[in-house]
């Protein structure tokens, strides 16, 4: 989750001078422009991360990870702190490495596989953000902007939630789990979703996404009461109501969870709990 990355940057590098390099060579000029500047602040809008540095424009590093990109964090001793396990220390696919701090406080973050890694000025940031719908994780988000698009659309709500121009930041888990939490079939066209249902979806999306950020990115949507036999530890199997649970009994009613293709990606739902 990008908001988790943003928080990590804030905690580890905020206010510090940052050293930048591009071992892969695809961001050499950008890295050279950032090298030695101070990280002033971080902002996340949906799946877009903006790191604001000291100095002249362009002062923002804009990163969008896409489906396969990711940040890997290391401590001073080159122990991996987070990110997908990197088995072999291989520089050849590191687009950007940012380092800051001294001694035990030294940290480095490596970016691999991102679809966007570029420097932008204030105008560039505004342009990127203008394309996005409201982000439920941001306190300044206006859900009415999303509702205005949903209520006029004949597209299925499960697709609309994934559309970054409608709600920014929602991924495959949320487009399945949020309609479940609101009791709405993800195939239902936006025009047939009531304002109350949308408002439930928005607040549930905000709640479950915020919880995930608090847990450092671990996504869980199930209530403890719906997770029989687990005390404390929540496994992937009982973290979700419908996501990747096709054929399994619904945790609320026992009906087999269904799966279908929607916009070339999958969606899951309980046909009993989520009326069309
Ligand atoms: Zn059910």
C-alpha cells in the first residue's frame, strides 16, 4: 500500500539529506538531480507516491508502482526490513536507490519494476492528481466526487471501485471485499446502487484500508466473530470474506463464494449476502 510506503519514507528519511543513485541506469539523470537534497514531505494519492525534496523545481519524485513494482527497505547492516524478499543482492533491476542516515539509523530504499518514476514540479503533481478520484485514505477526500460518477454509470460497481478515476487506491482485494461489506453484488451497475449503499461502501473502504495501513499493509477485512478458531493470528485464509475464496463457504451464511472475470481481472462475491 502506497500510504504505508509514504509513512516509511516520512519516518526513515523525512528531514534528512538523501543520496540517490540508479544502479540500473534508467534513472541516472533524475537520481543525480535528487542526490544530496533533503526529503521535505511525502504525499500519497491513491497509488501515486510523491516525495517532495528541497531545492528548485522539479522538486517532486513521482512513483507509481503498477502491478509488479515495489520498494524494498534495508537497514544499516543490509538486513531487509520490508518489501518482497530479495534473495540475491542484484543491482541490475534497481531503478532508484535512496539512502539516508548514519550509523544504526542508516536506511536505504530500492525501487524495482515501477511503471512511473519521474521528477515533476507542482504543476506536474496537480496534473497527475487531477486525473484521480478521491482517495478514501486521505482526510481531504470528497466521496461526493466518486458518487457523482458512480450514480451515472452503467458499469458494474466492482469495476468502478477499481477505476482510479472514480476511487483512487482501491485494488483487487477492496473491489471484492467492499461490496461484500455493503451487501451489494459487484456486478450491479453504478446507476442501481443507492446513495446509502455507496456511502456504506465508502466508509467501509476507508475503515478497512486505514486498518491495513495501521498494520503496516496487512489487509484484513473479517470481523473476529467471523473467524472461528483463530486467536490473534489471522491467516490469509480467514482474512477476507470473499477475496480468492471461490468455492469456499461464505463466512457469514455458508453459501459457496463465486468468482468471475470483470474487466480482465477477477472478482469474488457471495450470491446470498450480496443481492443483484
Ligand atoms: Zn454469504
